[in-house]
C-alpha cells in the first residue's frame, strides 16, 4: 500500500468513525436531563466529531472529483460549528442554534450533485432541512426551540451523515480492489 492509498483509507475510516461517534454522543446527550452540564458536554463532543468528519469528507469527495459535494461538506462543517458555538458551558443558545439552518440548506441541496450517493439518500437530505426550517420558524414565532422538530432534525441529519460515510467507504473499497 502506497502513501496515497493509506491516506485515502485513513480518510474514509476517520469519516465513518467520526460521524458514528457524533451520533453516539448525541444519543448519550439526548438521554441526559435537558440543559445539564453532562448533556451539553456530550453534544459538544459530538459536534466536534461531526466537524472533523465533514472536513475529511470534503477532502475525500474532492479527490473523487465531486467538487460541489466537497464544498457542501465544508458548509456542513460550518453548520456543525454553529451548533457547537450554540453550546456554552452552562446553556444552549437558541439564537445561535437556530441559525445553523442557514448553511445547512445549501449544503444539503448541493449534495444532489454527489454521484457517490444513491438518489434516495440525496433526497433524504431534504428531511433535516425541512425540520430545521420548522425550528427556525417556531423560534421566530416565539414557540419553543426544544421540541420534536429539533430532535428529529438532528437525528435525521446524523443518520444521513452515517449513511454518507458508509457510501464513501464503499466507494473507497471499490477503488481499492485490484485484479489479481
């Protein structure tokens, strides 16, 4: 295995592990009491893993000639960065948290250009967009931030990201198979 093959393998493993850990730490946080130090810490760790995964996925998809998707992953890294910035040591900032929809929607729309994913998975990206738009509208109307659209929005985004990682791993695996 040469250095380039090792680097590509490392990218897909880091992407898969990081997106999976984001989902796992988010589940741990979801199981905690709302707005506790433990919940916020789990969410912070999960977001850090998601940012890492998005940066690595941008690199991998760019190497595969999927430049629009690579740019979309950069926007997703920013999205998760906004989510992380909404988490202080003691509370969750609703005003910051709801603004993550701004880079998320163009990111998920731009994933339509990624031919590494099946169409159903590209369309599935619209689900968290819709849910976070509902969150945004609810907050603007003075309703609660911590409600089912927020929880379902994060859950669907994280599951989709894990599925993307799986398809990136499958793509890498297919590239790495050499005839004997």
